[in-house]
């Protein structure tokens, strides 16, 4: 691009974006990434401050991560879940973001058989029955293939959860279909080896997740934008490919998705692919304890991961293939580190850019690029923030002052 074209492309990122019934103030989205800022399933004062700071820093849409649609869909003990009690507490979060000039999305999901931090006294629901490797550390040894009745009930849970999000003042819901959680367990051949109409072809594997989105859209689409987060690929030879992702994207487009957020990888099997670089083993073991079960498991997994050097826009080639195949709005995610990266995304036809780690380092990064586009992100991709998802004070960038532990022990009750 010429300098003039690059400036025009970057300027576009700061223009409003219509998504279904809502309008974002710009095209910058804070990715849904576990904050660990919840207590007994309710948001803490730390979560309010976290998302309010991002909105004040210029983010157009900030995403509250992992609101489980049921209590047993959590993967960690204190994780947010959409109970009646949570609605007024979540409204504190949404009102703070709105007062700061931003919009806010709720990432709604269910762990299925991927439950790593809580023992569940029954077989966990999934696309398939059998041994559950992801749950071994917590005694969740087996999983059960969902039947039609299970699917009907789960669709109802997603719809009820989306309605609660609407009541809590969220502007959008993002249905999480990636990273190894329940809906991804249907999409990915790493889990889904069914022989009925929900298994086999990419179209069949997408059938249940697409139904979830369609029903959520029918229930709340008049008031909220309905997004879906999907994998561009699983990052493993036996997993879903970009060709599978294109099929999923087309079906979600037909089902009425207002935008697709393009991510990739799976939490256990290909974290290196998800983050475009290797896990920070030292930070993980510092937070979890080297000799804890989780610390030892992560250490063993890290030894088998390929060595990856971080590069900017690491999902670029996958995402461009999806962009060429669909017309639904797409949000690019993966290694956005500079205003030039943002301009490239806009020029390629992506409607938004999604950022996580760089915004932990600089919550005002969007405002900085507006005024000083020549300055790159200060994030050094050390991946320590991923480890601090498990810290009692919640995740933060180690290059900034630590979070207040006290704030993360107080339920959000007022602005």
C-alpha cells in the first residue's frame, strides 16, 4: 500500500461499524480471554475496572470472557455463569463500559468435557462418549455423547443465557465455538467421530453449533448483535482444517451471524497454535506451582509442543481464505501488533480487528495508534499474562503494576 492508502485503511478502523441492531464506535475489539476476575460465579470489582479501562482506552467493543450458560459448564471453580443472581452484578460491568463510551459483549459458552478445574460427579457431555483426557487431573475421567434431548436442553440453556445477557445490558453475545469447548467438540474431528447426522462431514459436524446460533439469534437478535468465535483451524493434523472452517463460516452466515471472530487452536492440544508462540512454562509453574498436578501436566505438555517463533498476523493466510469465501462481517484475530497491521486488515476486507495480549500491556493502545500510528505495541509476547489467568488477583501484564487482590475479592455491586 502507498502511504496514502495505508492512512485511509487505518482511518477506516476508527469509523463506526454497524453489527445487527447495534453500532460500534470503531472497529477495535478486545478479545474474550479469561480474566479470572470472578468470585462464586459473579463478577468482581476487578472485572469492572478491567473492562472500564479498556473502554476508556478506545476499544470499541470489549468482551467479557467465558460466561457459562450453566453451572456445570464452567471449567474453573469461580468462573462466571449466567445465574439469576449474576444479572444485576453483570449490569454493573456493562454500565461502567457504557459510561466510558464503549460497547460490551458477553462470550457465552459451555465447557462440555473440557473441565480442567472442577470435579463433576457425572459423565460430562460432549460429542462423543469415552475416556476424557482433558478431565483426568480432576477426576472427570469419562464423557457421554449428547443425544437429541441433551441438544434440545443445551440450546435452551444458550438461549436463556443470551436473554440474561440482554437483561444485564450487554450489547452483543459471542457464542464460543473454538478452543476445545463444547461446540468445538462437535466441529472438530479430534472429538467428533459420530456416525449419525452430527458427525462425518464438516456440514454435519457444524449442525448442532449452527442450530445454537440460529436459536440465539431468533431470541435476542432484535436487541443484540450475535457473534460466533470459530477456529480457522485446530492446528493439529487430526483436527479441523481451514476448509472445514469455511464450511462452518458459510453455515453460520446463513444462520444469521452478525460477525464471526476468527481464532484458532485448542487449549490442550495446540496452545502454541492459538497464541502463535510457545507457552511461558516458567511463568506457568511460578503461578501454579512446579510440583502441582497442573504445573507438572503443563510441563509435560510443553515438552511435546513444537518450537514456534512469534510472528505478527500469524493467522493471516487462514483468515484470508475465509474472507474470500463469505460475505458475513469478519473480525481478524492473531498477532495484531501495529497500526500497519490494522491497516492491512482493513485493506484486506476484514471489518474489525481483535486484540488481547497487547491490550493488557497497553489498555490505551487504540488511542495511542490514533495519535501516534508509528509506535508499535509494547507487548513482547512473553505470554506471562496467560499464566496469570490462574492468579488469585486475575490476569495482568507483568510489565505493569499488579492487580489489586482486594478488588478481586469483592463482588461488583455499584459503580
